[in-house]
C-alpha cells in the first residue's frame, strides 16, 4: 500500500533521496551557495553590516528585515534601499500585517500560536498588499512574507503589472513549510525563495531540493526563541544536498525572531558568517559561492 503512494508521489517529482544524493542544481550564475544575514531592522545597522563585511574582506548577498515594512518610515526604507543598492546586496523587507500585530486573542494562546504570522480576514489581506506596494514604490525588490494566500495575490499582481515584474517573494520559516509537497505548492504559487522550518535534517532538505528548483534558505543557527541550535559543521552537507542555497547566518546573536539588532550585534552577525566560511573552506573547499554582483539578485532600484 505504501509502495503505491510512493510511486504516485514519484510521478509528481516527490521522493525520498538516498544518502548519496547531491544536488546538481545551481543559481543562474553557477554558484551553489550565498550568504544571508537576517534580522537587520534599520539603516544604521545595515550600514554597520556593510562596513564590517568590507573590514573582514568578504561579501554577503542578502539581508532581511523581519519586524515589518509598516514599522519603517519612508526615509528609513529609502536609506536601506540606497545602502543595499550601492553595496549590491539584496534587501528583503517583511510584510507588516500579521496575526500577532492584529487584534487576535487566539494567537497569544498555546494552541492559537499555530496561526503563525498569517493574515486574518479581508481587511488584513488588503493592508498587507498595501504594505508591499509601498515598499515597491520606494525601490525595494525583495519581499519576505508569511501567508500563502498573500503570495497567491501578489504573484497575480506581478503577472498583471500591478507590481514590478522583477520583485522577488521569499517565504519565511514562520509559514511552516517542512515537506516537498508543500514546497512544490509554494513554488507553483510564484515563490522565488523558500525558507523551510528551521530544524529539518539533511535528508529532509534533500527531498525538498529534489522537488523544487527555487533557492532554499536554511538557518545555519537560530535565536534561543526558536531552538538556539547552531549547525555550522552541517553546512557543507547542506550545500551538497540543497544547492542553490542561501545560508542564513547570525541568528544566534539574537534572542528572538524580531530582535532589534544593534550595531554591536551586527558586527557579531558578520563574525558568524566568517565562521561559516571557515567551515566551508576547510571541509568543502570546492563549493562554489555566487559572485557578489549576480544579475538575478533582488537589489533595490532607484
């Protein structure tokens, strides 16, 4: 009976990969991996990230802000976009409206937390779209989101020219994607970059990779609030089975997902990237990093 199910799943491109599985998929520039620093909430902290990377003589490809677009002023968004554009770094700003910011009582209960950051009702869907439109109007071309319904709407808006054709949508780990069928669904909805849940084992990442073509964003370390685990020595295997992959690094510096990162914290996050790079260079020296100015990066525009 299980064999029948597995056979059907295989027709969909979904199967369990063996221990020898190595992904042959790559970014458009031929790279296997890129670096991402999450939790960069303000222009001053982003500026510190840029300066620290130059000081350490390496580059990153992406930064993400997690507290929400609606919590930034136009001036702050523009400054972050300018810094990212000049530095040729992707800037992903997160959708502001979400259940914990809403009037939901359920989301604050032990069982209701399963709602995650999803949107409640028609009005909040509209608010979320307006949040994205505002960021796009200020030149941002990377959006971090948490709700599959919102992705469905935004992708249709992108197709119809209501949003820039080159805007990228990235799914947060808080959306709870953790299996290859869900990953395929998100890709079919127009997702550009997938962040599965944080604690997936290597074979689980392999099964997701074999089922989709878009980049997978994997936490190499985590805040205490989401487990606190540090997976530095697993990174070479992550690259082998999950490329093209974004290595989300520096999370252990924060206490929570929306931690208000300071400039001192930013320097610590950059240090974590250097530690990951050391592990890659030692244990998988043939791994190919994407160049710093790839044409498919979601870099802000004027």
